[in-house]
C-alpha cells in the first residue's frame, strides 16, 4: 500500500508540474499574441495618420485654389456676373419721431 501511495503522490506531482508548465506556456503565448496584435494596430494607426495628413495637405491646396480671386472672377463671368464700376450709395434722411 505504501508503494501505491508513493506512485499516486508522484503521479499528482508530475501532473501538477505538467499543468503548471502548460499554464505558463499558454500565458506566454497569450502575452506574445497581445503584443504582436498591438504592434500591428499601432502600425495601422501610423499609416492611417500619414494618409490623413496627405489628404489634409491636398485639401489645403484645393481650398487655396478655390479661394483664389482670379478663379472666383472667372467663375462669376461664366454665369454672367459683371464687376460694377461704382457702388451706388443711397443717403437716408434722418427719421425723427413725431410728437
């Protein structure tokens, strides 16, 4: 009976050691997977940031082109608007209250 007890004790210790090694290996794999995933996410965000900066630069150039006075003048002429030589100013007479 002492031999069976010793075999059972050895079996439990070895089983616990195997379970511990398995658990440590799984935790290691989980951590390395998490680190790799976060690395890929960081790389994707850097690429997205660079693309948004590029698009922003293009939009700033387009905005400057659209705001150019010569372009606005040309577009106004296309739809039939003309520049006036003088702007008439209408003088209003002061309004006084009647009592």
